[in-house]
């Protein structure tokens, strides 16, 4: 994987991670209910689920490309269109507050249950799998795919997701007002949407 391609992967991965979704909502909910430190267990579960999902998608697509080499170009075009569409949707998305109404309660924190919940939030996210199928071929040439390159993708996306979710958990724990400001969320949506469109065009039309 070329360095420029990796930078594109990092940029796109970061933009996707900061967009409020199931992982962010779960993280914020856990942090407001159980506190920042306890939420780190939930985040670890999220990352394991993400890593397993990436491995499954990469291995499945790799088998497909080996048997049908011409499919790579088609998948790459679909991925480009999907990323652009996602960017348009994100740009037009209305500001929706993350639910911060849950406060510390008498609920008992159970590490194993919290970890498992985090794992299944990501691993059973069908939309997440669909996104990975369209997203990864933009950055990984499955015609010359290697285990090392796959490891780079997994580690990169997991580290990014971990940093973003940890930040969400900390912000949710310390300040509810930032995540609840509609104006900040609206601008975040627009910047993320525009960046996704540009990345989709650049990566889809390169090579």
C-alpha cells in the first residue's frame, strides 16, 4: 500500500468514525451511565467487532477477486459511488442531538456484558458490513492483496475508531453541552459530507 493511499484510508476512516452512528451512540450512552473508565471496556469490544468485520470482508472479497478478476473494477466504481452518495447524505443530514439524557444511575456495570455488547454492536451492524464492502476496495488492490496489507488496514481503522470513540466517551463524560449543540453537529455533518465526496472521487478515479 502506497503512503498516499494509506493517508486516504486514514482520512476517510476518521471522517466515518466521527459521524454519529451506532458505535458513537453506544459509547456516549455507556459513558454517561457508567463513566469514562468503565466505557473503555465497551470500546474494546467495539474494536474487536470492527476488526473481525474487516477481516471477514477482506477475505470474502479476496476470494471473489481471485475467481473473477474483472470484478475488482466494478467493485471499485460501486465503492466510489457509495462514498459519494454517503457524503451527499451526510451533507444534507439535519442536526440530531446525541442522546445524553442517561445519567449515572443504580445500574451495575458488568465488564464482560459491556464488552460483549460493544462487540455485537459493530459485528452485527449490517449497514457497517455493506459500507466496508464498498469502502475497502477503494484503498486495497484485492488483485495483489497480502496478509501484511490487510493487517495495515485492520490496525489503521481500529486505531482510528478507538481514538474517536475514546474521545466521544471523554466528551460525553465531561461536557454534555458540546455533543448537544445542533450548530456544531450541523457543521460537522457538512464538513464530513464534503470530505467524503472528495475522497470518493480521488480514490475511485485513481489507478
